[in-house]
C-alpha cells in the first residue's frame, strides 16, 4: 500500500481542467433569464447555491419565484432562512417592499419556522432587524408588527 495513488481524488485537478470562472451554471443562467420558476425545493436550492456570492441575482430569483410558490416548495422546513433574510436585506428596494413582506409572511408559515428563527446567527439576526427597519419606513405594509413578532424583531416606530 506504499505505492502512490494512481487515481487522484479530484480528476479535474490533475488533468489541468478548470471550472468555469462564471459561478452561475448555464442551466441556472437560463432559469433566471427565462424567468422559469424552479418547481421543486431541490431545484430552488440548486439554483440558490449556484448563485451564491451573487445576492442581486438571488434576490431576483426570490422575487421571480414569488411568495406563494416559495411556501409550497418549503413544505417541510426552510434550512436557508438566514441566507434568504440576508439577501432580502442586502438587496432591498423600497418599491418592492410589498413583495418582500409577502415573501417574509409566506416563509413564516412554513413548518419549523420558529426553530429556524431560533438558530439564526448573530449576523443573520442583525440582517433581519435591518430588513424590518427598512420595511417599517415603507408605506402600506399591513400587519408588519405582527410579522416582525414572528421573526422576533422589535420595530421601533419612534425613529424617523
């Protein structure tokens, strides 16, 4: 067993092949460009992970998929809640506040949501608080305080 391994663990490394510098795979690019909604949670997660490091594209994916479809996809649990909250916060546009609030509302109805909120990291909690502050400055977001309570965020209505 002292002989050197003839088969490398990662054959791409030894043959000099490189992975595309574009982090979006072709199917994901087509998905986003054609506004095709992932139909299953696995498809959504595959697209989401392929877009990692591209929050604007992930944000577009969330808006394209829509709140109701996200709710139906995450019937068991939502393991990437913190990532979604961070992207929504980072890319938030005031004109899209009703859509963002709708996504938050639908995600709050997924099973184990409260458990997911409980396990948010410090950075994800900060992003969630920031997102709700931004939403509170928007007009016409019904039941925002109740939604904030579900995400365990206190909205200070005294700040301008």
